[in-house]
C-alpha cells in the first residue's frame, strides 16, 4: 500500500486544486486530505467528483469541498476561489492540475478550437494565481504548483495546441516566480510523464504503446497518479521552502 511522507506543516492549510475529481487530481485531493489539510477543488465532472469526495472522506476522515464548475469560465473559477476562502480561510497552496490532452491534427485545428484549448490548458493557471496571491501575501507566503508535460520535450505529435499550452506553462511559472518571490510565494512546475490514470489506460494503453514506454523510460515501472501527488506534497511543504521557478519531472526518466 502506498505510504506518502507526512509533512506536519500542511495540516490545517487551505489547498485549492483545479480538476481534483479524477485521475491525477483525485490522487492529489486524497494526498492533501491525508495530511489533514483543508482541501477544496473545482471540477466539471460532478459524478466522479462526488464519488472522490466520499472515498477520500472514508479513507482519511477529511471531507474535501467540491465546487462544480468549468475552469474555462474565468468568473466561475474566481468564484470558486472566493467560496473556498469563505469556507476554509486564505488559500496557502494552489495546484493548477486540470488539463486535457485531447488529440487533434494540424489540418483540423480551427481558431476557435485553438482558443478553447488555451482556455482550458493555460489561461486558468494565470487567473487562479492572480486570485490567490492576495491570500498568500496575507499568510506571509504560499506555494503555487502548475502542471506542465513532457510531451513537447520529447517531440510528441498529435496535439499541437495542447503541447503549445503546456510549453507555455513553464514560461508562466518562471515569470510568476520572479514577480511573487518577494512575498515568499513559491511557483514551481510539476512535469508528469505518461501517468497511468483510468482515462489513459482506457484510451491509449496498448501492448505496443506500453513496450514503447518501457524503452523510453530509464525505469521500466509505470508512473501512477500517487507518484505525482507525492511530488506535489513535497512542493507544497516547508521541505521545499527554497525551491521556486523550477521544473520537477516525474516520468521514470523519459524526458
């Protein structure tokens, strides 16, 4: 059974997660609940999210706050952050996890589709950071954790808008780290490899693809959502107090 490290400083801390209802996000929600943090998350998938809340409460004794919403709507996202503060107090940890790697060809991308991919995979990260930075300033510091991807690093094709958005996350992370650093707000980027979520297994995992993954990685093991959540916990904790403007890759040694 997976046993994450315990970071006492996370107990009682308010954590806001985008896309915390399934996949990697659900693992992050459970990981913070296990640290006795006050966890809130926004997600568009209501059925999965409510099931996650029930499971996490049963496993940890801590009930997350689920706020239904589409992060492509900036006002909805800002309202979710406001609701979290009203219920739990100032947000000390922000995890910008939500994203979607829907495949698309170069030939079929339209301007509207391009804009929608940016509205999902990039734009929310800035506006969540903008919304929580006053909270973190009042707290005397905080941790913002954005999610990048190895996809553009290893020259993957099949989703140019997604890869572009994810590459831009790294630039956003660095400029926010510089602007918010004087307030003791740390901004880092977690860079997952191919993580075996239920969605990934169902949609993309074949015997051939799994063999290619093994050849690409230095470690032959599959990367699981809990492995990524472990890195997020570390970056949120006091153990990472001097880490900012950095990428932390969890990919078994692929990129």
